C-alpha cells in the first residue's frame, strides 16, 4: 500500500498518537493516506474511535509484534 505520509509514535502513550495523527491529517489533502506506527496497545481501539468521530476512514490496522500500524485515509 502506497502511503503519502508516515508518522512514528513508538513509545508514546494515549492520547499522543491520536493528537499527532490529527495534526498530520490537517496538513494532508482529501484521499491521502497516513500510516501511524504505535506501540501503545490501546491505540487499536483509540484509532477506531478516532476514525468514527472524525469521518476519516480507517483503512487498515496490522499488529507486527509489539508495533501496530494504523492507516487512515483523509476525509
């Protein structure tokens, strides 16, 4: 999957991964993809709720060991 921007939030806990993603999405245009890599186990649930609340599409969530990759499409 070709993403337009990648954000490394490893080592950061809630709410920082969401806040950084929100800021990154604000600088992107509609349809672009943002990948956020996180180590916060609660981020899976957090990004699902964030997508529902903001209207951005959660395209993919993949666990890779202790890392979780979240891909969002800018609304």
